[in-house]
């Protein structure tokens, strides 16, 4: 008999039963990734804030920093609520994206406007990733019987920041 946790091409998602312990482990892995990814983002946000030229962008990035610090505190509360502690994990994906963003913005020959546009482009990508992670965490929390309401505020902040960065970006390019 096939292992029901090992999806094969012939199985449908409804046919697969995932053990609660595996769901909890997956939830914690995702929570750790976003938790340590956000800690890395604070450094990145400070770096691109120093590169950006427009005050409106600097203020938006500072809002992103403040929101990220708030989200980290909220995630600390989540760890406490579920009786877990953060466990260091690889955040290579987010680090690679922020490195690419940094290199793209500091390339020689770019005007301050071009640098700001690149910063905004990457900030929107980062917020999109955060939104996805919070959605995944909300779904996993519900699947294992945790309240997902504790993820509402961090999710909402990520959505608000994405909208803010998009609106500034649209002002630049229009």
C-alpha cells in the first residue's frame, strides 16, 4: 500500500491525509522562515532607505521598518501562544532577493530616480512574498486547530505596505 503522505501523480489532494504533527512541523518551519526573514529585512530596509532619494520613499521604508518590528513582536506572541521558540532556519531565498535588489540599486550609472524605482520594485516583491507566507501560515493554523486570527494583523500590515509601495511606484512611472 502506498504511503498516504507521499503524493503520487495518481492521487488527488483530497486523497492525501497529512498527519497533524507534520502540519505543525510545517507551520513552525514557515513561521521560522518568515520570522528570521523579517529580521534580515530590517537590515535591508535600513540599507535601501539610505540609498533612496525621495522623502516619500524614505518615509514609506521607515513605515516598513516599523511594521516589520511590530510583526516580529506579534510573531513572538505566536511562539508563546503555541509553546514554541524561534528556531534558526535558512532564509537564503529572501537574502538572495535582497542582495539582488541591493546590487541593482547601486549599479553605477543609475540616476537617483532609477535607483528609487528599482527599490520600489523589489519592495513590492518582498511584500508579495510576505503576503503569501502569512496566507500559508493562516491556512496551516486553521488546519491544525490553531486560531489564525493572531496572523490577521501581520498579514494586514504586509498588504498595506504592498499597496503603499505600489502607489508610490505608480506615481514615479506615470
